[in-house]
C-alpha cells in the first residue's frame, strides 16, 4: 500500500458517507454531500498524479482506481435520480452508467487478448469526467428536499439546478462520444476482416 492507493481506498470509503450526508434531515446535508463528493473527485485526480509522478503505480491501484471512480459516480447518480425523479436526470444517469458497463467489459475483454492499450483513456473521456463531476457537485449542493426554507434564493437555486442539469446532459453526450471513440478503436479487433 502506498499513498495513491490509500487515496483511492479513501474514495471508496467516502461513498456511504456522501449518500448518508445528502439524506440528513438538515438543510446543509446537500452541502456536506457535495463537499464529500468534491473531496473524492480531487483524490481521483491527485492519486493518479502522485502514482505517475512518484512512480508508485501498482496492480492494486490500476484495479482499484477505476472501480472507485465508477462506484462513487454511480452512487451519486442513484441519489440524484431518486431525489429529482425526472427524465432529464434519469436519462443521462442511464447513459453514464451504461457506458461504464460497456467500456469496462470492453477493456476487460481487450486485456484478455493483449489489446488493452487500444482502449486507453482518451481526452474526450477526461473532459466527460470533468463535466460529470461538476454536474454532480452542483446538483448535490442544492437543498432540493428543503427548498421552501430558502424562498429568497429560489431563482438562484433554480438557475443552479438548470445549469447542473445542462452540464449533466452535456456529460451524457460526451459519454456517448467517448464510448464511440473506444468502440471505434476496438472495432478492428471486435470484427476482424476475413
């Protein structure tokens, strides 16, 4: 175990705390959940940076890092789908989670045939992740369950909600795009010419 691996493990440990914080019966539960998710998002960047910079990459880290990312994003999306309960939240969540399943299966299969490098992380995937993290933080921040407590901030909160939803849907579009990039890279192996 090294520092990057501990940071990755911390991200997994933060998942139930993020979910529980959001559902606390206090107005600041969403703020706490957004903060916890933000810390997890920062550790995602920081653990990878440290592992590369200090040459601390390990098989455990290579396995655990993408798992931790997918788990915390999926947990946050489940919370948001449950709370907001509308098509414009559910559809991007389904796209994002569905894409993660497809790409994880593709990477695993490509690794079994020695072609894992063909589906390495792309720049589109990194931009998609950034949009996704921003959207989730914005949408967790909103005191959706207790909006009536802040009538003076209602216009700002609604604007924040619509902006978060817009960014979430942009993340879903980028998610589909990045999936197509990965599938295109793997296509010659998936369907070889006879």
